[in-house]
C-alpha cells in the first residue's frame, strides 16, 4: 500500500500503479546511462510513453526525442516536455539520426514493441547504445554481428518494484508527472473500449463509479 499525498485524487493516479510503474521502472534504469548532452529516443507517446517522457524530464538532462504515428500524441509529447518530435512514417530512424548529428540516440525506449517500431528503434541507436524493450507483441530481428560490432545493449523491462511506485507517486505529488486520462463511468465501459480500439484516447482511460 502507498499512502496518497492529500493533493492527489485516486482516479487521477490509478493507472500509475500499472502503466506508470512500468514506464518509471524502465526510465529509472535508463537514467543511469544518460548524461547531459546525451539523447534518448522514446518510441510511442501513448499510455506508457507519455509517462516515460515526464519521468525522463524529471530524472535526466538528456535531450528527449519522441517518435509516434499520431500527430495528437506528438502534440501531447511537446506539451509535457519533449525536446523534439518525429512523425513515424517510414523515415523516423533517419530523422532521429539527423537530430543527433548523425550519431543516433544513446538510449532508445520502445513503448510499442511491435510492427515497424522494432526495426526503426534499432536503427536509430548510437554505437554502444542501449535499446530498452517495454512494449511487446512483435519480434526483434537483429544480426548478431551488428550487436557485436556496435556493442549494442538490449534490455528487457517488466513492471517495477514497490520502491519505484513510491518514488513515482512522489513525482506526481510534486507535479512533475501528470497522468493524462480520459474518464468514463462504469456504465460506459463499452465506449471506453471502443475509443481505445480506435485510438481516440490520449493518455490512459480510467473507469470511475457512476454518479
């Protein structure tokens, strides 16, 4: 159990115990590899990614580059602190390379983990960089010689710890992490599912008791 700060409403932070915890755990590990002047590419600015962006800004001085297929998601990313945003339309790896002066990002945080995101994420990584896999559902195919020659690190992530949650709630209480939610009454759960499936939810969907 984590005691909520009096300034926090349960419905506003409910998803931090799941999506937020997963994002925080990955970013906290990645933060030890990021220094001022470094770049980190975030793939996916949805339910997990928009939390990860805020945690990166709170814990590091790295340049945060956000990649997403949705202009709406990229607008939210800019609103919460992204330094650069890139529309994923097939040339995102090259664009990230251009932004980083041709070198690539020291860290890639992949909150999608499927489709074209995997190959694109690997391609935008700097030599000796670290690729954090958070989203899942796809298959990462990388030539072993490429991993060896570039000294690439591939790191998996699964949820987080109690201490991670305590620290995340502290950031939320300080106003450094705000969960963007769309609230639905319990009786409107089907609408919530429909909106999620059609990509109409910005951030996280939360069911609350009917009034």
